[in-house]
C-alpha cells in the first residue's frame, strides 16, 4: 500500500531544517534503495522556501508508515508542527503502473 506523508514545519524553523538536511537526505536515499520511497520533495511557502515535506512511501500498513515517518531525522529533530499520513492511490504518471 502507498502512503502520502504531508509534514508541515514549525514556524521559523528553516535553520533547523537546513542543519538536519544531510541526515534527512541520507535517510531518504536508504528508503529509496530499499524500494520504500516512491517520491519526495519539500513543500514551499509563498517565497519558495521549504516549509514542509511531501513523501510517498510503500508500506505494509499505516503503523509501518508511521514508524518510517518517525525515523526521519527531521521528525527526530522535532522540525514538524504536524504530520498527516494517508493511504494514497497513485493513478496518473505512476512509473510502476
């Protein structure tokens, strides 16, 4: 099952995001190598600066998706004000369809 993670940063946390970015990128690379990460990128504010993250993951169930989200260095650094995880049906432009 695919899950979409929509994570919004705490206000004024761009420095925290940037200082944890190298570890976050390495974490995503490991998820990609294992086939878990399907797509990812930052959400941008009106000034086109990062203010959150959007990821699509393959996980066995919501609990597994939650565990993957909790293991993200951004989450462990307490960057996010909110994280929403929803089952996702990738219909258009799915490279695996």
